[in-house]
C-alpha cells in the first residue's frame, strides 16, 4: 500500500524517464545473456515486445482521430482564413529555415570530426539496400488533396488529413451560427480524445520500458563499435541543435524559460526516443503544449501534426553527417558545389521523410544520389540505424514544439499563468 502511494506521488515525467533508464539497463543486460528460448521468446519477443506494442498501438490509435478533430476544432475556432494563411506561411518558413541550419551544423561536424576516416570497409557489416522510385514533385504537390478522406485516414496520410480537416474547419467557421452544433461537437470530441491520451499516458512508463528494452537487447554492440564515431557525431549535432539553436530561439523569440520548457516537454521526448516515430508522439506533444504550457490549440493543432510530417531537423543532421561519413569512407572528396547540393537535398529529403521509424535513412538515398555517392554506404548505417533514429526523432519533435512556442508567442496565443 505504501509503495503504491509513493509511486502515485512521483510525477509522470519522472516515471517515464525511469522507465526509459530501466529499459535501457535491462535491455543491455538481456543482450549479454546467452542465446536461449527464455531470452528470445520470453523476454525480447515476449514481455518487452508486449509491453512496448500495447502502449505504442494505444497511442497510435489516437493519432488520426486527434489530428483530425483538434485541427477542425482549432481552425473553426480561429474563424479567420487570413490568419490561418499567415500562420501557415510562418510555420513553413520556420520549419525549412531551422532544417537548413541543422544540415549546416551536421556538415561542419562531418568536416571537422571526420566520422568516416580510418575505418576499414571490410570490417563492417552491410545490409542490402533497396532504393525507392522517386515521386515527381508535381505529384507530391497535388497529392496533398485527398481523393478520398476516409482512405487518407485509413492510411494515416497526415498531409491529406491536415488539408481535409482545415477545409472542414474553414467551412464550419464560414457557416457561422448554422454550424453551432458542429462547433460544440468537435469541441467535445477533442476533450474526449485528450482524456484518452491522458489515460494511455498512464501506461507510458511501462510501454517506454518495453520499447527500449527490446531495442537495446537486439542492437548488437559489435555493430556499434566501428560506427561509434558516426553515432557520436550525429548525437553531438543533435545536442548542438537542441540546446544552442532551439535554446536561442526560445530565449530570443518567446518568454518560455528554456530549462523549464525542456523539463515539461520531456515526456514527449521520451516517447519520441523510445518509439522513434514523430507521428506516434503527436498526441503527447499536443497534450503538453496545450495543457501544461498554455499554448492555444488553434496553433498547436496545426503546427504539431504538420511538423511531425515535414519538419525533421534531426533527420537532416543524420543525413548531413552520413554524407561526410560515406564520402570519407570511400575516399571521395566533397566539392563546394556538392556541399550546396547536399544542403538543399537534405532539407527537401527530410521534408519528404515520414514520421515513422527508419524513414530518414531510406530518404538518405535521395541525398547520396544527388551528389553521386555510393548507395552501398547506406547499408553500413542500417545496422545501427535505430540507435540514431531514437535521437533524431527526439530532435525532430522538439523542433516542432519550439516552432509552436515561437508562433504562439508572436500570435499572442499563450495563456498566461499555465506554464
Ligand atoms: N523516425 C523519424 C521520425 O519519425 C524519421 C527518420 O527516420 O528520420 O521523426
């Protein structure tokens, strides 16, 4: 009874971090165990997988309904198409700008830290790489309009859902009092889904534990050692971007205290780290930004799902470092033209990256192709991709939250006293 009461007193933030830490320790210990049915079937693919998947699926179940409902609700509440356009443009400029800065940081680190120098190709394991066909730009543009909104929802096509929800929201606000019932309905549905997020988040510590324990017990240390310099360089880039770039943006452009902002946002960061999916983190980010930081849902319900789809600063950092890593590994010098091409393509490739695990590495092929680097190099990185993915996804979603804070501050949409 006492333990239960004590546990109840610990904040969810601490519990999730504890789950993360314990999961990592237990996973590393499990990795050391000799191969056996107990290790593989009972622990890794049994308990860890079950805990992790139950939570992950629970939270993913809410992503599509939440994005749709909260965006309709937000846009209908805004009631001003011009304001929507202004926020949309600011958000996209902010997202693209921070991503370009991220690539430049990564390229500078790649140049100075030389992650691919002194490695022997033979000593490394390679995974076979298949390259996706490239979709023409025109098609990418027209496909943001869903032909069938239900299909868009069934497939979880975030951009199409965003467009559909915005149109419904605009329609509702144009109908004015004729749509009063709908306004109340969407408001109420939004509260309902937020309640469900709160309930599922109670399982987050255990879910995060399972996800991390599974990852740590399956990623081989053998694969990490030759790539430690690559992994380290990416993480240094992520840290610089998170603490210096985002730190400055928060300090200069908002009234949020950086340390407190990160502390409050840490449950979302833990979920991103353990799921390696920006999409899966959307409900948690929205919950924290709206309920704990006082950011208006008119803004967050638009910027967060959009950011989870197109704003991937961490992914861009990985891609920048990977370019240098592969070029150095194969002894190919990078010319200034190649570097400029990488800045442009990595920014675009990260926009095209879906918010799901491993997507950034698939898009890396586009960056490598643009400067004629060997795609085989990607195979080397695949073995440790999950470890890098966890970090870059954390940066990806933090970037979305920082942008949301900046835009909400500029729009005067931060409720005082909540933060
Ligand atoms: N996993 C990342 C995300 O969801 C995308 C990537 O693979 O870089 O944000």
